[in-house]
C-alpha cells in the first residue's frame, strides 16, 4: 500500500538549530529525528525562496524551471515554465488526495490546483483569506509587537521591521491558521483508504522575526552569544559581501541579541505547531503509515559574517538546511552525511509513492539512503546556483566532500575547506597551494552544467567573459567566438 506523505516546511530556518546542544529548543523536531533520518549536510539549490520552492516541486534546478528570483519583479521575468511537471501532479495521477496549506511563493498565479494540489489553502487562496478574516475578527493582519526593532538606514528606503514580540497567539496568526486547516484536511483524509499528501508551509521564521511573547522571554533570559564568525572582516572575500555588511552596522549588539531571541522563539513556536500535526498522526494511528519530511527552503545568516537574512553571500548558514525524513522503511534515530539537495525531494517522494517519476539530470532519489543512511559514498557532491535578487549576480556553488567552491562572476571566487574551517573564515582561492583543488572543483561544476543544460554558462566562451580558472572545454584547442 502506498504511504501517506506529510511535508512540514519552514522558511529561512537555519539547519544548525537542530544540531545537538544548540540553544534553540525544538522538542517535536528532535522527536521526529529520533524516529527517522536527519541529513545535517542537506542543502538548498538556491539561497532565496521562490527558486528553491520551484525546485522542490519539479526536481529541477532554477536554470531549467525558469524561476530565477523571488516573485516580486516584473511579471514577464523569471516565470515558471508551464511544461515542467510537478510532483503533486504525479501523486494525483497515482491516486493520492493532495492538500497544500500556507505559504506557496512558487509562481505568480497562486492557483495551486493547476500544479496538482487538489485542496488549495495557500496564503493567497480565497479559503485561507476567509478563515483569516474570521479568526482576526477585525484585528490588523500584522500583529503589534513590543519590543519591535526596525531597520531605518540607509535613508530613502523606509522602515523595515526586523523582529518583535507579540501577545497574539499562533492560533490567530497565519502559522496557526495553516496548521488548523491542515488538521481539518487530515481529519477527513485519515478516514479514507485513499493515500494522501499534506504540505504544511510556514512563512516563519522569515523576517520579520515575530514570536509570541512567552517564547521571546524564554530566549531573552538565556545565554545567546553571537555567531563565532560575527566579527569576520571578510578582507579576502568579494567586495560585495563587505558592502552588504554596511547594511547591518546600524544594529547595536543588544539589538542583534534581541533579533536572535525572536528568531529562536519563532522556531520553537514553529516546532509547537508542527507538533500539533505529528501528535494528530499518533492519535489517529497513521504515524507508521506516513512518510514525514521536515525541511526549510533556505537558512538565515543571523549575524554570521556581520550579515543577516540571505541573498548576498554563499555561506553555509544560508545554504545548509534542515532535513529530516521518517516513516515506513526509514531507519530510526540515524544521521546521514549525504549531501542531499532539496530538489532531490521530488524524485524521492515519487519513488516512495510508486508514482510516475520525474526523470531529470538535475536531481535523483535518495530512497536508498533512508534504509541505509551510512551508505553515502555516492552522495558527497552538491550544486547550487544564484542569480541575484533585483540586483543581478552570477554565482554557482559546488561541494565535494569537505571542499566548497563559490564561483563568482561578479568578483573573485571563494574556496573553503569546511572540515578545517567550518565557519568559512579563510578563503583559499588564489593561494598557489590550493590552485589544483580550485581547478578540480571548477571542472566538477562544468560537468554538472553540461549534464543539466546550464547552457548560459557552458556556452560562454567569449574571451572577455573567461572568468573561470578553467573553462568548460578543458585544456583542448577548441575555441568559440560566442
């Protein structure tokens, strides 16, 4: 019998909050990890929301599905290609009942039924809007916060709420509304013989970091040291990174600490909401029949390298994401060091469901790892890409074991040994002793670009654009005037 599928997704949540000993309290997710396999090296194929979410749905990298930036730009830019199948469509064809609840942000129509979600309770749906109106009963949608910290500089941009504590409970905010609507879907679904897929997607802990006061006070009273790389001067990193640091110099040390307290409080609040769904599965006797996936679309710098949020930089705080899988056929209480990408979820879920696969070069199923988490020898490499966000930036990221290369079309590259330098404080690119490793990882990127049709890059042979330490043709005599 095909398993049920439950997907729990946060937005902009660091993977490291699930690391043992971290100050952030996540009892429900810890319980889920004890029931399944956690992937501490999981990564996002893109460091912002929309491209990654489209990759989760399609199994494709952004250069193939077409969503290269967030969806706030002009309507004719960065549009999801309509001919690309989505995993929920495949599940529906295989007899699954599907429902989506909460943040979508994959493409502009917000018509989730077009993409296989039979019950559409996305944030922009009529059903969600009506429920929110009933719950708020005239209250403003944005919950009032005290304390509340705003970003006011540079002049001319207006104030942006960075973080705050509110007296409004989760049940009266979108995360709680999405959870309640998902539970209503599940209450009916578990009574049927038809398998189901339920996707619960939160906006949180995405900025502004807003959390209920009780959670904020828990962390405000705790030891919250800054990240170990908070004072990184980045003198050997791209100038754009140092320019971005200037945005955050308006924050005092205390304000940054308050932001961390709100961020961790938001994650504990998320954990509580996810716990509502996991507890329902236990009560209904469906836990053993259900594949549960918990992930986030990307992380947050949260002060690392003097930066917050995501976008500019290729650091692990953004690219490493939480990923836990539990359920039938999945080992319990294990970790896998496999470098799985979020775009690998689509082929994995379809294989588990026995549905028609999405067979593309960009991604592959990691079902074998769920039964043998330690068999990760073929999972040491990863690839990601970034196109900027309003400001155009060309960046590709390659992981190979402990090594990581950021190929930067806007400045010089970055090369890190994550085993020796887990906080990415020393850029080895440009050092003669590491030139061979730089070239080796660059060749891995070219190979992946060719296999997945990243033609913009592999066809860029024009002399004025030859910015790579080696090119896509290798060392041969071939040339091209494009």
